[in-house]
C-alpha cells in the first residue's frame, strides 16, 4: 500500500484505541471470513472433478485426485464402483461446502456489522463527551454547524473503512485460496496470468490519489454546509427583517452544489474501478489463454473442464482484487473526515477548565478577587488587577459601562474559563483547587440570556436536578412569580415551551431562570443583567422575585439599571477592566466619582 494509505490506517487504529475499541474484536469476523474462503476454495476444488467425471461419464479417476482421493478412499468399495452414487456424493459434498461457505460469509458480515455499528456508537459517544469537556472558549472560537456535521456525518465517514473491512478480509483470504487452486490446476498458466493483477493495480492507482484529494475538499464543503444551515436557521428573525431569504438561499445552494459535484466525482471514480477491472481482466485473460495455448499447447496446461474452472476463478479473483482496490478508494475518501475527527481528539486549543481535588462545602467567609488579570486572547486583557471582596451573606453589586469586564468576572466565577492561578479565592483557598462538581453545586446563575431547551417547562426548571419534590418545585415557581403564568398554560408545568423557549416572553424566561436557581438551593447566587430590557411591570415582578431569592444568600449582582441595587451592601464600579470605585450606595454618591456619573445619567 501507498505510504499515505498506511498513514490513514495508522490513524484509524489510533482512533479505535481512542474510543476503547480494541482491534482484537475483529478476530471473530476474520475467523468467519477465513473459514468462508477455505470452503469456497474447497468448492472450487470439487468443481473440476465433477465436470471431468460428468464429461468422461466415469469417476474411476477420483482416487487419483490429490486430497479428494484420500477422502473418498474411506468409502465402501461398492460405492466407489458405482459412478452414479459417487457422482451424487461428490455433488452433495459440493452443495454442502457452498452452503457452509455462504453461512460463514453471512456470519462474518453480521459480526462485522455489529462491530462496526458499535464502533460508530462509541465514536459518537466519545466525541460528544469530548465536546462537553472543552472549555467555553473553544466554542467561542468555532462553529456549532461544523460540530453538528462532524458528529452526524464525519464520524461515520471516518470509520467507513472499518465498517467494510470484512469485505477486504474475505477478498484477501479468497485470493489466497484462489492462488492455491490456480497453482494446483496449472502453475505454468498461473505464472503467465500473474501480470494481470499488476496491470490492474496500476490502472486504478491514479484514481485513488484523485479520490483522496476530493475527500478533503468534500469534508471542507460539508463543514461549510453544516455551518451555514445552523447559522441561518438560528437567526431567522434577522433574515426575515432584512429580507435576505434569496441571498442566503443562493449562498446555501452554491455550497451544496459544489459539494454535490465533488460527491459525484468521487462516486464516479469509485464506480469506474470495477468496469475497468472487468474489461482489463477479460482482455488480459483472453491474451493469456491464447498465448498459453500457443506456447504450451492445451494438453500441457490442463483439461478442458479444468481450464473452464481456471478462468472462472480468474474472473472471480479479478472481482476480489477489485474489492481490495475499492477498499483503497474507501480509505482515500475517508481521509478528510478522519482528519477532522482526529482534531477533536487532539489537546490543542481545547481550553479545558479543570477543577482540583478539594471539596467545597459552602462559603464560610468571603470570595476574594486578588489582583485578577485576564484576557480571552493573549494579545489583550479584559481585566487588569481587579481586587475586591464579596462577603458571605451580603449582596455585592458590580456596575460599569458596557464592555468594562463585568460579565467576564461572572464567567470566571462560573468556571466557564480558566482563571489565572491565585487570582480568585474562596475562604482563602484558590478556586482552582476545588472540584468543579462540589463548587458549582453551591453556585446558581440567573443570566440575561436564559438558556432553555425544547422541552416542558417542568424539565427546564428542574434541569440538572434529581429527586425534586412537587412541593419544592411549586414553591420555586411561586417564589419566582411564575405561579399565575403556569395556571394559564394548557398543560401547566408539562407544557412544551418551544425551541430555546420561543413560546415564552423575555420576562417569563427570566422567571424560569430564577425558579431554576431557587430550586437548586445554592448558597451563592449570581445575577447577570437579570432585569435588563424589560418593561416596568415585568421588571417589578422579577425584582420582587430577586429580592426574595437573595435573602440569606451571598449574591453578586450585575445591573445596568442602578435603581435595582439600592439595597446592595457594597457596589464595585469597573471601567476599562479595572476597579475604579467601591463602597456603599450613599458613600459613592457623596464621592461624586464614576458611580455618581452613572447614577446621574440614569435619572429620568
């Protein structure tokens, strides 16, 4: 095989090991394939004496046939002397051998199919698990459409050689058996026929190279198609409002058209392999036959029945060789998707957030931001030397202009991104030392962007929680001011809320988020712009829910509307990624600094 094909096979083996599928599992279908090839060879071996005996009307020669003669020698003399009985026994043996060959071939296909589908299942499962382990920054810098295409399409395409390897194994074993039978019939003719397979090899080599190049182009176009479809379908309001349906349809059509052309070219090349093989086989076989008859004469080669079987095997061998060549094409076409899948298994640019081994049992004293400096990219910091303390049981508000770094603080507290060492402390311990499970169990977030699933209202509120009682659920619903709304729903809490909660208003989504946080029962509550972009009536409802939610909890509140943080124990003002002021509301107003300017701007 070509060096690049060896590289693909090596990558495939690494991939199987990566998903904990040991190649040794292939031994079962391989064993069935081997036995199937052996029985096929035995059937072909029986075909020659059957035809010879039928044409000569006598099976007296049967005891002189290698191997078969030893087997029939155990038969009673009365049967050996009766040609009809002997013919019936050998023909029955031929039928039994071919039936067994097909049963074994079927078992090989079934066992290989089971192995292949389990491998695909494990691959998708491991890929999905890998995605879930990556830090949020990975998803910030990539496209969900590409990931969707990779999970659904590239995963199967990448291991397609494994799904078809039983055919390759059967072809290799069959060719080995064929070669033995061919040598047995006529070693002279076989020496002349061997160049046939050399010609077949070079006739399709250029196609394999072409298919591999097309495979990478197809993988790229497939990724672009996935990206475009998810991107546009998730921003339908934007498309509708700017009337860009035709433009987006044309862009999608162009990408799809390019992919279809590339797909067709690969299929055309793959399907060209077999006809070329058959044409070359027929031509070369005819030339071999004529040349051999001319050089050796028929009597020096084999009997007429043996020659018929010989060239029948040659045609079958060509087909099996075509399976091997076709498999090389499959390897080439899988190389592009395989490379994309293996990128997910690499450790580069995955931005993991790894917790420590310590158990967080709840905040005892304070959260301390200790000269925190952070940037999403290496060339620019979003936060610079941020230093302040959040006391247990108190409400700390963080305010500042848009882009000042407020939400970045929350993202770091929620462990979406890895923070620098010794930059955030919980009761004097680095936040990185606590396990993610134990820490996040004590933290709940109510965000401006409420993330909802296409599921029932009940399952959205109880998401990630187990053994939630009805009383606790209804208490959270009432405390978040959702009770009256739920009573109006046709199926109450079991009502489906649509994709990303499309059936809910902005205020209702916020209250669902508050109910979710209350039901979690966390001692640390983070509210990020929870009342922004709402009408005054809805804002009043949500503010009531928030006021109830923060009672007895350590709360960190980010708010654009400064009127919502009048009861904060401490207000921290951030501008340009730096803390410029902190203190109680009255103290900050007296100072007439940055907070005073923000307060005056919001006066109506």
